[in-house]
């Protein structure tokens, strides 16, 4: 089975850092502060899409400038890596030991994902990854199709695991089975609209289900 995971909010508990760095970038740009909930709502999109959604009044040059400000603050705060959610490391190791292929589909940039991979205890468990700046941003399904192709897996033997509407919609558009985690950015009521095959409060809860589905 090819099991594709979102990163922020699914593997990594990074929401607070993302929100904090977005506030700092907005302040540097002289933009109004937004409620934390508005920023949390768009975690999972590519960074340009995040900024254009939060601040539709700024032009493309402003978006580029704010991307740079956000990246500066995020890198500065990344000396302390965001922790993994409970049971994530053990679950990934178990899935890998069972012969499953693991991949990442993320709204992070390639540079950003490589940076966290360099500090993460689980990075060596993943066989492939796609980032928003090298393909289409979620919820477009392109990154899923690319991972299917790279891993030589049919969509019937693949699962998308994520914490946001964007993950779920992306999987729906790819006609891929989806598992929603309830501990991330979006409330479970929003995720259920996309009819996930399973909703879990801890990642380890998917192990028995995967074994039963073959």
C-alpha cells in the first residue's frame, strides 16, 4: 500500500509556529494582524496561496515579499524543530516494517521540507515527497498523481492521510481513499464532509484498519 501523509498538522505539531511566524511577517509588511483562527484555517495550502487568501489586497510583488519575510522568521525559529504528534514515529516505523511505501504531500516548499527532514527522526522512512512549490498546491490533485506515478502504485492501492479540508478534497479529486486525523488544523466536522474512510484521534489507530483492508 502507498500511504501518503500531509506534514504540518498530521505528522508535525507545527501550527503554533506557523501562526506566530505569519503574524511576524505581517507586522514586518505593515499588514493588519489577523485572528489565529484565520491563519490556522489555511494551513496546508502553498505559501503564496496562504498569503493571497489572508491578504487579498496585496499584489504579486507583495506576496513575494511576504513569503520572504515568513521564511526568514520560520527559519530563525527552526533551531527548535516542531515536535511530532503522539504515536506518529512508532506508527510510521510499524507501517514501514510491514512493507508499505510511505510518502509526503505537503504545502511546504521543497527547501522547507528538506530542512525539517534534516532534523526529523522519521525522514528516512519516506520513499517520496511532493511540495507545493514544485507542483500544484492543494487541493489540486496533481501532487498525488505524481506520487502515484513515482511509486508505481495504482490509486486503488493508495491512501491519503491529512488534517485539513485541502487534504481531503485533494484525495476526493484523485479518487483516492482518505483518512482524516482529528488533532490537526481543521475540526473533524469539516473533514467528514469529504467522507473519509476513517477518522482517527491518534495516528496509531489506523494500523488495525489498514491491516484489515489488506
